[in-house]
C-alpha cells in the first residue's frame, strides 16, 4: 500500500523567497528516488507564505529513506529559522 504525505510549510514573510528556493531545489532529486511516486510543490492561493508538498511513496521504508537523503538534509538546513511552522501528515488511503 502506498503512503501519501501532505507537508504544509509556513514561511516567515521575510523568508518566502529563500524557503521557496529550498523547496524547489529538493523536488528533482526527490522525484528521482526509487520509492517516490509523486512529489509536487504547491503554493496556497490564499496564504502567500504557505507551501504545500504533496508526496506519494511506495511504502513507509521509502519515506524513511527519503528523510535520510542529502537533499532532504539540505532542505532542513536551508529552511532552519525561516519557517513559522511545518506540519507533516502521513496518510493511508482507505478507498
């Protein structure tokens, strides 16, 4: 069963561009991971400081491997101190 992740990243207003750049940079290498089925970055149309990452992974092990990659660690370092809040929901499809 696949695992869906919805990550909501709220940037500090003065760091929108830096957070966006860091998020955009992580997309190509994440999509190249063997367990990645979907990795899409979105901007909330009503809240310009809010980014939404929609992800789908083959399983929990693939997601765990993603969290250990150099590009994910670079994302964490690049956004440190520049976000207000990060919320990550891991979802299992019921139907």
